[in-house]
C-alpha cells in the first residue's frame, strides 16, 4: 500500500478520480495557526453537462482548475485542511462553466461531511456551543445554523450553573 493510499484512508476520501500531488503534505501557517494541509487534484471526463444536460462529449471541454480548501477533522492536534484542485469544465452548448463534483463536502460548503458528523455527535453531548466551535474550528453561528438545519434540539448552555431570573421563572412555571 502506497503512502497516498494510506493518507486517503486516514482522511476518509472516497473519490477514485482524485489523486495526490507529488508534494501532497505540508505544514503551513493559516490565520496564526500552524495547520496540516493535504494537496489533492480532482479530474475526470464528463459524459454530460451538469447545467443543461447535453450528452455530447465534444461539447464539454476541460477549462483549467480551481483551488478549494476544505476543513477536515483534526489530525495529531493540528487543524487540518484539504487543498483540492478541482477540474473546471466549459459547456459549448449552454456557455456555462462548472466544477467537478466530489463526495467530501456538500455543494458550496467548505466544511467536510466528516466534520459535520463529528459536530452532530458533539451536539448530542452536554457541551457548550462555544467549546464545540473551538474544538471543530467553526463559529458558534455556523453551529447554530447546522443545528437548525439538522433539527437537533439543543439548549445553548445545558450545564449552566446559575440561572437568570427569567430562566428560573420559566422553569418554575413549567414545574408548577
């Protein structure tokens, strides 16, 4: 098993159309944090246009690459990113450009699906939102949006030691 296969397994990357670059790993300073960055390229031949559905292979041409950065789960206590060079395509029929699709994240999202699963698991535990956002390197607002999107019922501070007067009155009314 090669180094790239082991790394692919560790990062849980299922795309068979993506390959690691020669220099596929580096430690880089991003926003005052030293992070692990894995570099990968995603390219394949399309059978049809994702915008208009044209099935003529000659009308779809490769149109360069676009670098995107995805947040992955921490590895060895380092914030970890995947720098993915995604193939751009141009459709001669409709004149639209679009990117190759991957299974790492949802469309137009920079947080990987594995991180989302980890967040969902953490949200079921009695932890404060601020602590979870610190662990997963996302903002509290993103956690709340994620929480609403997945319809997970959660109080902001489930283990708060002191109740405010309004919280106390609400709890008192619900008990009586």
